[in-house]
C-alpha cells in the first residue's frame, strides 16, 4: 500500500485531500504545527474523524524542525510527498516577511533535503497564483515570466519553484509544482473572503469591499483542487524525469461584486457593502489557463461557482450556528 506524506495536512486543503486518500484506501502520514494563524481548534476539528483510522498517522510538528522532519521520513516508508505546509496570505506576509521566509523558504528546504536523503522519488508541491503578480496578459500561462512578485508570500512561492527545480535536476526527483487559484469550499480558513463575508452577512454586518468591486479571482472549489493533486500524484508515479509547473484553477474569474452577490443570493440576504480603498499586495485579477493541466493530467474542474458557494454555505451552517 502506497504511503502519502502530507505537510500541512490538518489545514483546509490538506484535510480534504486526506479524506479522499483514506477513502481510496491509501496510507496517510500528516504533519501539521497547528499554529495560531487562525484558531487551532478548527484544524483539530478538520481531522478528528481520521484519528482512529489505522491508515492515518499524525505528527504535531513544524517543517522548520529539521530533526523532526528526518525522524518522520525515517519512521515511515514514504512513496509520495505532498507539501502543502506554508505561512499563507498575501497581506499578513507584508506585515511579517521574515516569518514567511523562514517557514516557506527554510521549511521547504528541509522537506527537499529529507526527500533527497531518503530517496523519495515523487513530490507534489503547492505553489500559488500569487506568483503571477499583476501580469497584464490573461489568462495566466505557466510559461509567462513571473519575476515581478508584489508580496513576500508570492516571492517565497516563486523561490520554492526555483529551488525545487534544483533538487529535481541534481537528485532525479519527480516534482510537480501546482499553482493553486483562490481555493474555497468546506473547511476554508476563516480569514478568507468567502468565509468572512458569509459570517458577516449572517450577522447583518457590513461587507468591506476593497476597491470598486471589479477585481476578480479564479475561484476554484476544493474538490477540484484535490482532484488536481491526486492526478499529479498518479502522473509522477507513472513517469520519469518529471519537473512541471501547472495551474490548477477554474478558468472562470468571478468579480468581487459578483462573489458578494452570489453569497447574498444563496443566503437570502441583501449585502450591506462598505466601500474601502484597495489594499497593498492585492492583485487586480487572477485567471488560470488550465490547458497544460488538462493535457498532462486530464484535469477538468467540475464545480461551478454558485454550486460551490451552496456547498460551502451548507457546510458552514451545519458547523457554525450563528
């Protein structure tokens, strides 16, 4: 039975991925540091139903802890590493850039070193649509120049892509870097807009709208993201000498104003909008060209934005009684 090691495995994407892999009968080893970037209890709830599963193992640790990382690789015969752990968020990275460099830079280097030392051949790593910055040409293609990051978070993700290529080239590791585009759905972090706006609307509070509402994001439902990860795992396991960067998005940008409208429609609420100035580090739009992922992986997003919002709100109402 293949063993999958997921860093950041108690988080939003990681816990959804864990569920799918366990349902497929895979062994899953998870590392998470349960940091207080948001309430750690949320992460504990994300994984509580897996704790008793004989195919699940949890390590409460940090990717900056080199000894602990090596211990995990030594104790488990890992076949595929899925590296999701990171300090996330554009705006917080502007406030604390050194922390983002430590976690996303040194932490990722520790994972790459462990993969090299223990001869793990297959690695999937989370990158981000943030690397595209304010590219004028849309949709965003993987072969575009992405040397003009506008936040420390984006810079760390671009650096991870470059460092991963070094390890691929020197150590013959199969690596796919996945540039995720604005993920949403059940278990979404509470600081992210869809979760936050749902909470505010339910409480009849004002919605802060930064800019005129015309900025747009390529919102991608978490099940489609997880499918892209699983297809990437299958790809690296069946091919040699792989280093690829792939967009995993929906190819369907939604404006901020439309996003607020759809949430209000599903909730049966009229949003009370408070217009705010644009924030530093925010990009104008994201728009994924997913041609390459379709060709290599057979990736095809299936969940429309409104359907995804309905599923998210159903989960939210079930888990957070207002």
